[in-house]
């Protein structure tokens, strides 16, 4: 399984950016996909998740600003990030796990839940 995250870059505070994660080597529709991020000097933390049946979950700090979606035909998930803040600056990692159709949201928020990790894409928000 390979996960390729892309679309990161430099954006001003208040701006928008869409990052993507493309998968290969999997039956994509069987996987829950999530994003974690790691800011400089901080731990890697949960950002958003999308289940097999496209239920979405977000950490509180991004609710209302970020939207996660998936396109199973393209084996890709998209994280649309609006109203970006300097504190959103981080490397964003996409992760995947083959799951049953319905998974407890708390499981999706745990780093240890996931089988596969992508290489990350850097998002920098300037003030």
C-alpha cells in the first residue's frame, strides 16, 4: 500500500488550501482514511477522518474550517482547508486502515489504529 500526500504549500492566514492523498495498491473503498499533523516541536495529532461510508470526524480546532471528502474511483481523499491560521502550520500525514463498514470514531482518532502512513506534505500559514 502506498499513500501519496500532496498539495501543501505556503498560504497567508485566512486563506485556503486543498491537500490530497492518493492511494495505490489497495481496494480503496475498504479503507478508512485520516489526516494527522505534526507541528515543529510537537506531537503528531489527529486532524480529520473519513470512514468507508464517508462519515467524517474532525478535531475541534478545525471544525467548520476543514472539510474531508473522498473519491473512491480516483482512490483519493481531499482535505479542503479554509480560514487557515498560523497554528495550522504543520506537516500533514495521511493514513489508512482497512476496516469494517462502521468504525467507532474514537478508534479513527488514534495513531495506533492505522496500518499505513504516507510521507507527509508541508502546510505553512503565514501571519
